[in-house]
């Protein structure tokens, strides 16, 4: 899967075009403070008119007249490394490299080539994989290997990168983790020397500033554990950024300088700050990696290799190499490698990764399938319809990864509040350190330590991160259940709507016509009526005719007893006419049969056919062996939203068939559940009043509007927005719903899987046709709002309590770091991850 940052940077970010956009991976930009530091550094770049920082995915997007190199320099000036977006990999077959010594020689040869960034030798397989930049060519790498004395028998070159979160080394195996471990050992040894075994704490360095054993151990802890802190603090100071790195560096340096100048011996405080804050940073990274990992899981759903048919033979190739139009083979138990259309075979496919529906869907020739779904039973041959980077799964993962780019209103408030909180707390810290000793003669060392502790509490890390981690967790959870939310602002807006406007056709209904009633007349049976209707409608292209033919074939009203059809004629707007076995027959509207002279008031029902007539369509004259079609049966069927088709010959009516767009089995349950959550549900449709009323009564909506053109649907949504506090969510599936979707507070597209236009146009997309995802979406939005609120209140409340406890002497440096910083960051992240456990409710209805 290609990295969009490559394409954007290479095609638009290198030449300084006015509409350029550069997207970079900045893996270590993983908190709001980091993002602010990067943003302020890039703001100084001439031509940058739009900056988007996405700390939850480690990405930076800069728009304007800028180049990739200039933006990278500004990011690095802020102290953050930019991951290479132009990396390639080459895997070479080196069969004679069959031992560790051979591998070492190959590694040494490759390490001398400019641009080589990573070498992975596999002597047991005789392969070496090299990661390198564009300044290097595969030929140079091949020459280096062969120059070491090992022939290369084959090579494969491909581009690496994906649209997921920026990758980095596992937290607990990183260099910083190792240095922090050393610092912790030195801190523990220093504490033991100073407090547990005082006899060991002899002065080992004399002079103007004497140092005891414990002092040196504490300074060693600062040098190892505080290395990254002081480096980042330097970059913060250089960019005039009042962030946690600057504050912690200030506190550490101040404690050491105070000790050197006044002999206050605050080395233990400096070592504690450096060590515990480094631990806190590692814990924060771990928490953020958990959030990023939930996004990466979406990308990992797609297989890396595919079996493709080329020149009549099966070949295994990387998924990235699949071309549109090629045919891939998918056997039972394998994942679909790409979006496509089934050309041969049939199977049950588990589409849960895309639609969230765990019940497998039967697939046969002509059906669409999606990358990442699981072929459970049969053999399939699938024609690829989209490259791997443009599959539905890739688009979902890409949009989810960038979901935190659109900040919610609450997130914007938090950032504004944090802009005031930190300076105020710094000012308080200075006053606490200076005023009591200078004005009241209080112990200066004690109050200096109190000031340092308040500096630690001055950075609102957990407070600022509380919203974005909740948003990413909620959006990722939604994606796993077949709901694509295109930004935190839409997730927040969905939880605040007061009403849901729902399209009828294709949303509350299946959008597919089906036969609902068959009423045989005279001495005909239901099979007779269907066989006759099938013969008449077999050549019709009208949806009603197609529904009748499908129903007849499903009931077995075909085969050897079919009649010879001749003289077929379509009567536009009325029906069809044809001769069956030489006898003229008709199938069409009641108006057509009235024009032909049929008496619809007294349709006779005799013999066994009387038993086939449903009780609810009998009229008073049924006692005399007839039905009143004109005034009773037909109006009743039409009032239920059904299309009535009469079937007859010459002067004899043979039967009545009713066709309707069937209501989804889950529609009534969904409407009832939304209403139980306090939402009003309004149906909007372009269909006629009778059909709209019938469906509205069946599903139980609060109100309905019928006969609406597309622009009138948009006007209806606008009117509802004025009526309901919090706005309206519009749910629709068709192109004619686009104006209404755009006019709503939140536009929700139904059945968007595989549909580019629907995914692009809507704020939220239900990837499957499952209406039950609507209540789940609203519940998730409300829960996310609750999690964000509790995170904000908890992080602020804990900071406030700790700050009050500092001057009272009950909160020290260690508590400020471990509880106020690391503890709360882990707390808000863990609270946010609860959203991933919310599952859609399952209605007790038959699908």
C-alpha cells in the first residue's frame, strides 16, 4: 500500500506550487505539547498557510507554497525526526550466504553504500533485505553484495509505506527505555547511600563544591534519564515554547544550579524528576502506541500476498502488484486480497471487517467482494476492480487514521484553556518559590522544591490528550463495526442531534421490489396466475415485471408447462400484452383492465380458489362468490403502499398480484430504539402519499413527508434543523439524497461499501445495509462524549488537588510526576479505550 505522503510531497511539495501540500511522518510527535511545538516551528516557514498536526497518528500536513525539505527542516528544528517517506526496499537472493559470518560480510559491504538505512540478512534462507532511499539504486546494492564475494541470483524491488500510523521502535526496547533503566538503578543506589547506609555516603570530591557518593549517583541518574528531556527542552527554549519539556528541563537545571551555588543539595530532586519523568514519558508512549495500534489493526486485515492467474498459471505475488482487471484465486479460509467482482465460484464470505456484520454473506458470480473479508467455504475467482491502495478497506483505514485532524469543539476549548493554564501555573510556581522565603522568611529550599513541583503540574498533558485519544478510540471502534466516521467533529455532532431524518427507499426498505400478495380468481390457482404472469412479463424490462418473474421462478411456476409466447407488446405506463398458446393475455394496471371493459366490481372466485383468497381481502359480496376489486381489494392493497397488477385474458380475470418495496426486517426495531433514546424519527420520501403512509405506519416513525424532490428533501431537513435542538442527522442511500445529506448537521450514507461517491460525500458512512448500526452510532457518540467529559474533569481535578497539596507539604515531586503526569495520562487513555468494548445491540427479528 503506497504512502500518500510520498505522492503528495513528490508531486506537489517539491516544486513550491501555490496549492502544494506536504505530509510527513513525525513518529515522536505523540502528544498535544509535541504537536504545538512542531506547529509553532513550522509557522515560521514562509508560504505555509495551513498546518494540521495529528499526534495520535504522528502525522503533519502543511499546505501552501512550501517544499518537503523546508518543512522537514522546521520539524527537525523543533527537535523531532522526520521518518523517510521515500524509502524503498529490495530483497536479494544470495544462496551462498549461508552462515552468520557470510551475513556479516554482506552487511559490512552494504553499510558502506550511501543511502542504506536498514539491512536484514537471513542466512538460513539465503536472502538479504535492504531498506534504502532514492539516492541509492538497486544496482549499487547488488554490486556491493557481489563485491563481497557473493553472487546475487535474483532481486525484488518494491516501495514500502502505508496510510496507517507512523511506525517506531517498541517502547520498552528503545534506547530511551534502556537509559531510563540505568537512571532508575542509579537513583535507587543514591537513595540507599544517602538514607539507608549513610556510612557509604562519604565525600569523594572536595573543593568549593563537594560531592558525596549519593550526589554523584544522582547526577548520573540525571545524565542518563534526563538526556532526552534536556535535549527536547533545548529545542523548546530555542522555539520559545512553554511546554512540558521546557518546564521539566527548567526544574532539573534549576535544582542542580541551586545545589551548586547554595549547597542546597537538591540533586535527589533533580534525579527524581529526570528518572520519573522519563518513566512517565515511556508510559505515555506506550499508551499512545495502544491507540495507534487499534488503527494499525485495520490495515493488518488485508493479506500481504495474493494468488493471481497469469498466463493460465497461478502465481503468488505481493498484493501491491495486483493490477485492475486481473483475476485472483481465493480458497476457503483465505482473505480477499482486493476489492473485486466474483467471476466464478460461490461461497459464504465473512464481511465483518468491512460492514461489521458477523453473519457470512453468500457470494456468487457478479457479486461484489472487498479486501480483508474472509472466504469461509467455497472456491472463488475474483476480478480485481481497484488497486490495493484504493480498496474500501484502505480508504476506511486512511480516513480513520486521519480522523483526529478535524478537532471537535470541546477539543478546541481544551486547547484554548491549556494556553492560559500553563502560563498561570508557571507564574504561581515562581510566586510559591519566591514569596514565602522573601516575605515571610520561610525555608528557601523547601519552597524552592514546592515551586519545582508546581512547574511539573503546570503542563496539562493528560488534560489536552483526553479528547483526541477518546476520538480516535471511538472512531476506530466504529470502523470495526462497519461505521466510518470521518472526523471527531462528526462523532461529537452525532451525539447531540435531536432528530433523525430517514430516506424510505433503500434505507427503511430494501430498495428491491418483491411480490407480497397473489389472489387467484375464478377457478385458477396461485400457480396458474404466476405462470401466466411470468409468460407475459418474461420479456419486460420493468422492475415490477422482473419482480413477478423472479417470484414465479422461485415458486416453480415454470418449466415444461410454460406456454408459447408470441406477439409481445409493452403498453407504456399500463402493462404488457402477449399471446399465450395463441390466446391474447394482459398483465397491467387496474386502469388498463377497465379500459378493456372488465368489471372489477364483481370478480368471481369459485371452487378451490376460494380457499386461496386471504380473509382480509374478502368483501361482503364474497358470500355470493365474488370480490369487489374496484372499491375494496385494490384500494386496500394500494393503501398498503403496494403496486397492483391484474392478470387476465379476453373477458376473464385470472388473478391479482401485489408488488411492493419490502420494509427491512430491522426497520421497526431501529426506529423504536432511536425513539427510546429520545430522538424523533422522520421519514422523507419521493414516493406517493399512500405508499409513504403505509411504510410510516409499519415502521412507527414520528412523522413523514411524501412526494419530495431532491431539493425539497434538503428544504425539509433545513426545516427540521430549525425545529429540533442539536440539529438533524440525515440517513440516505441514493444520489437523490445528496442535497439532504449535505444540508443536515450530520449526513449518514447507507450501504457505502465499495461506493466512492457515498464515502466521499457523507460525514458518516454505514458500510453495510444494516440499519441497526444507527442506534449503535448514536450510543457510541453519546458514550464518547461522556468519556471525554470525564477525562477532562478527572485530569483537571487531579491536577488541582495536587497543586493545593504542594504548599501544604503533602505532595512532592514524585507524586506530581507519577500521579499528575504519567498516572493521569494512562488513566485517560485507558478510559478512552473502553469505547472499543461497545458492541451494537442485536434485534430479535428474523432477517
